[in-house]
């Protein structure tokens, strides 16, 4: 084996240049600085620099702020115009964006700390509006859940899972996180949840986001919480807690209908909900299945396993309601993505308020990733809109490239045959980025058009994105021999 060493710097993460260009030119930088304000004098790093570089760490495969110094700093500094702060500066910026905790006292005179960061949550929603992932005036489906985050920090409390940690409440719309509010790990899931939901709904309403349907698990089954949910959404679906009164109602059901859900047989029925809010005419959808054991249930006197959903939806069938409610499992997937891809598993700070700020910033990074990977999926065959971060790094970020300055402009040279040129912004600037790829000819132009010609039929969003790419390519003539 012969070896030839090239002394010029070649970055193995050249794909990050395209995310940075989109970040700057989409208005994300201006949005962050306008919402969060000026951090310091012109000599220094703005909040947009801190947020961008924290995102870049994870987009390049890192998992902590220190990676920017030990592994990724030189590659990120090679990007023209990119200011790269140290790990300490990033962590100081996160602390500056934190808010003081709020204490609430229970009826048992026990105090619980909550952290409410309205400014960062508002920025997160506005970033979704900026990237058109949400649009004002549209109705959306809303999910809420609390997750145990096991961690050993100065102010963590023991959770019901017997581990120290926090117990944040997280609201999502589809695969987009729209609100995060942290709380002590020992706080009951229903304690002050109505107030948390009110703040979340109000913040969405202030930004023009309207809620059509809300889904929640049994942790939201209480009179006070249901009142808030019903007020802020047209339809709601909440898992009902088991109770003697509930079983009394269920035992009076005479007619059951057999349905098949996910290749499994169930019996379903609907009754008028009478436990509370009887005047509201709410519906209780009940499903049951045969238990594996022959042991009789103490309350029902049979061997069935019962589950029920409280709703104000009388239009859809029991099967449709159950299938829709079961789709809320997607929020559990979002927790997995945040824990393993975007750093929630390893919180960097010592206190809850600082870690809450970090969690919201990483939720913004995840939302922005959803937006950008959908754009890349249109022109890259081996990337899908649902591609997880690790695969995206291998297939998009990890490409060899280097910058050079020639002809009064920066030129990025990529060593690849992938169609990165289709992702360049269409605005012409003094420092316009050009991509030099190998043997790109007019034949490639027609081949690309034929290859991706079927994509516009998939959905409206992809139609618009494809039209934007074709317009960019033709108008500015980025493809060069």
C-alpha cells in the first residue's frame, strides 16, 4: 500500500455547510436574535451563533458541548463567516436563556418546583411558522404527555420509578415539539397540569395556531384538566382511569360489537359518561378483550380486560376513535428521538431551569432537522423524511469537502456524486457559494428531472419543494460542467 498525504484541510463533515446556509438565509438567525435580544457587544457571540453551533454539534454526530473543542471545532471554523464559540460560551449562553423556577404548594403543604420558559417556547413555535411546518389559522392535532428523565443533578428528585430525575410535560403537533415545561421528578402528573396546558394552548393561540383534536393518556384524566382541554380544542380523547364508578357503568352495557384492530379481535361499546360533566353529554368508548388468565375481576366479575376513552366525539365509530387514539404512540417515539439523537439523555447543566432551556433549544434543533431532512429527501434517493439522525449523518453530512477563495468568492469543493447542488439557495450574494462536482453535464440535468419526476405527486408540500428546486436550478444555473 502506498500513501500520499495532502496537507490542505479537508472536512469530513462538509454536508453541514448546506444546513448552515439554509439556517442563515431562511431567516432563522434574524428570528433568534430578534426574539432573544442582543447578548453582548458586537465583539462576541450572539444567541444565534450559540444555538446554531449547538445544533451543528449534534448534526455532525456529537453528543455534548465539549465536542466542539475536542472533535468538531476546526471543521466548523473552516466554514466562511461561521463564528464558533467554545463549549463554556455555549453553556453560559444556555444559562442566560434560563428562567427562575416557580414553586406551587399542594394541599398537603408540599412544594414542587416548575420551570416555565415562555420566551424560548414562543421562539420554538415561531421557528416552526418560519419554516412553514405550521401555518397560522390552520387547525392541528395536539398531544400532551409527561416523561421521566432520569438524571443525577443537584436539584433532581426521586420519581415514581425510584430514580432521580425530572418530569417534564411535553406538547407535540405531529412530530413537532411545540411546548416544554419542566417540573420536579416527585411531582404528581396531574398536579398543576391544567395550568400547564392552559399556558401551552394560550401560547399556540397567540401565534395563530388552532387546535382541532387533543389526545392525552390517563395522566390527564381529571375534572379540572378535562375542562381546560375541552375549552381549547374542538374534540378531545383522554384515556379514562379505572374506578369503581366507571366499572359500575361498564357492567350495565348489554350490547357489544366485535371489531378487529391491528389484527386482533375486540368488543367495543359506547355509553353516556356520568361520572362527572354529565350535563356536557360526553361519550365513553369502552373496549374489552379476553384476559390470558381465568381469574375473575373483582369489580366486573368476568375475565375481560377493559379500557376506555373519554371523548366528546359522537360522530366517529368506536373503532375509528380507538384507532385514532392509538396513534398517540408517536409522542413516545419523539421522546426516544430526543433522548438518543438530541441530547435529552445527557443534560449538561446542574439545575432544572438551565436544563429546561437546553431541552427547548434541542427541541428546536429537532424541529429544524425535520424541516431540512424533508428537503433533502426530495433530491437524495437514500434519504427519507423519516430518516433518523444517525443515518442522515452517514448519508448527507459525512462528505469530504474543502473551501477555497478564488475570484472574490468562496467555492466549496465536494468529493461526491450526490446531487448536493440542488440544495443551494437561489439568492445571489457577493459571497455566493458554488459547488464543483465531478462531470456534471446537461445529461445529468435531464436524468435528474426524469429520476425525480414522480415526486410532485406525493403531496402538496413536495410539489412546492420540487418546483422551488427546479426554479432555483434553471434560474441561477448552478449546475456546471
